[in-house]
C-alpha cells in the first residue's frame, strides 16, 4: 500500500452500523481473500412492507471494506437479500453506478471520517423510514392512460424527425 494508507480495523468500520442503534441487526458478516476484504450485512428494522400488494420489500445495509489499498470502505442501502459473494458484487456494482454508496478512502484522518459517516448514516436511516411511507402514498395514487403515455414519451422520446420512431414506440409498449 502507499504511504498515505491508513489502517482501519473492522471494529472501527462496524461503529458506523452501531450508529443505527436498534434499527439495525447484523445478520451476516465475513471475510474474503484471506481477510483482505471484509463485510457486514444488516437488516433494517421496521422496513418489511408491501408497498404494492404481492410485492414485499425489506431494506438491508451492506458495509464492505477493502484492506488491500485498492478499495475504500463502502456503505450502502439495498433491498436485495444477499446470499453469496457474487450477489454482493452485483449489489456494490449497482450502487456504484447509481452513486448510491457512501465511500471512505483509507487515507487521511480515517477515524474522523468514520465518525462523520456514523452521524450521516443515522440521519439516512431516519430518512429511509419516511421513504417507505412516501412510496405507499405514491403507489396509491391513480395514473391515467394519458399521464402514463406522457411519462413514457419523456422516458423514451421519439428520435429526431429524420429517423424512424418505431424503435421508441416499441420500447414504450414493452
């Protein structure tokens, strides 16, 4: 590792999850690559719900840290029930593409960064509680055919006038 690398013990990383208090229950933890990477997976209490009938959801938190000098400590919310390391990679990749991950580099004052992350994470858990209620409200609102057509045209617009719009029409229908 480089000279600016700061060693972070797994116990220090776990303090971020402890900021969640009773709202989080660590249900799995492990190490990969002979301990070079470690992770904690926690269930968020009071988030099991059915926003839409027949579609149950549950929120989880994944904390992943890399001790090789090539990665960061990562913290993210997910609704995916993780059962293997391939799934963990998928969850982390999706979160990274969506900028839905909190990362702490292993350099500088890592202890201070972890303390700040714990405070931010506690606030994010509170906001997450409200999110489910907001989704239930939105799911209960009727949407007319015209509103749906307008939304789909915004989501998949027709190409410029000189091109055939059939592909966009097919995507909207799908």
